[in-house]
């Protein structure tokens, strides 16, 4: 069953056409990568998917809800990790996660168990009682990841999933996202980092000028899986970087992180 379906989505800001006829879908079991250069329309689409922004036209279904009509219901059912989001500075991770669990209608015992689980899994147990204002950016990102999964939603939408995380935690998060999606859920990853898309995603949609211009199916390790190709996916052995350049153009790479183009470090972030 489809978890996300977007048809002919359009959104402009004044004279800027940020999203211009976007079409894509995400199914259960997928880590879907939404890959595009700066200004391609990724964040605008993500905000429309989570009911934070009303599109000009087009249709969106997220877990059988319409975020333009029932944004609160959509947000109740999904998990969201916004790119520039951070937990409230005046709360500790435990207080914040208890608050999120309460808003998501979880029993207090369940929340307590899940806080322990996530704090151990992401390595912030020792910081559970520390105010967020005294945590590093990476430690705050771990808390933001935990809050998105605390109610075990069927889909989690993440903007730049590995930003600010150290390499060890990046590996843990990558493995976790893959396993989470494989367990009949889905993960939607918005990124401008080709390495991240290639390493995490089972399918990548390349976005340029507000449109999804091509798709490519990958295995979890980033290798092409010809047997899983859909009609609209690229069907060659061409590396994702080349597919990206072919469809987005060299000009777009001016804003790409240099690491994505030149470095051997697969974990590099801008
Ligand atoms: N609030 C806004 N007001 C005016 N223009 C906006 C606004 N938000 C985005 N835009 C413009 O819409 C276009 C798409 O922006 P968007 O943030 O969706 O791109 P993006 O793919 O998420 O980029 P990035 O990777 O840099 O975050 C850009 O040209 C941007 O300048």
C-alpha cells in the first residue's frame, strides 16, 4: 500500500515557483530519497506533506490523510525531523520526550521504556537530565530523531538525516532507518547530499526546479538493483552522481557540498 502519494503539486512564493508539478509516491518498505540541489523545492514539498504549508494546487495523501485538509491528523500519524529543528532549550531530553509521548497519547510507562530505548540506541542516556541549551548540536539532533520515532509511526520524514552526527552515530542511524523501513514502514529522506542518498535509500527521486525529474532504485548498500527497477527508474549502471549531473546539470552543483563531489568520505556533511 502506498504511504505517500503526491500528484501535480505546485507552490509558489510570489514570483518564485518553488514546486512546479511534483509527482511521486512512497511505498511501505522503502527508504525514499528526495535528492536535489539547494532551492530545488525539497523543503517546500516536505512542509506540504506535513501540513505546515498549503500548496497552490495538486493532491497529497499521507497514510490515508490529506495534510491540506487535516494537518493535525497527518502530523499525529507521522514522525518528523525538520532540518533546522531543535528541542526546546528550557527542557531536558527526558522532559521533552515525555511531552511528545503525552501529545501522541502514549501511556507513561511506554514513554519511559521508549526514552530508555532511544537514549541507549543513540547514546544520550548520560544527557537525559541536561537542559538542551547545554547540549551540542549533534546531541540535540539525536533527541530530535528520538522524538520522531517515539510513537512508532508508519512513516518518518527527515530533512538531512545525518547532519551534525558523528560517524559512529551516522552508521547506527543509517542501519536503523533501513531496518525501520524494512519492517513494513517507510522513511522519507530529504537531502542534497548524494552520498547520504546513495548509502541510505532504497529508491531515490532526483528533484530539480520543483519537479521530480527521474528516479533510481538502489539496494540498501547503494548498489543498483536491476530486478527492482520501475519503469520510471534509471536502468543503467551509471553512478548516482552522474545521473544527478545528467538531470540537474553542472550549474546546480555549485551549491552542492564539495565533499559530495570530490571526497571519499561518505559521511561528509555540509
Ligand atoms: N518563504 C519563502 N519565501 C520566498 N521564497 C521561498 C520561501 N521558501 C523557499 N523559497 C524559495 O523557493 C525555492 C525552493 O526552496 P526550498 O527551500 O523548498 O528548496 P530546497 O530544495 O529545500 O533547498 P535547500 O536544499 O537549500 O534547503 C527557492 O528558490 C527558495 O528561494
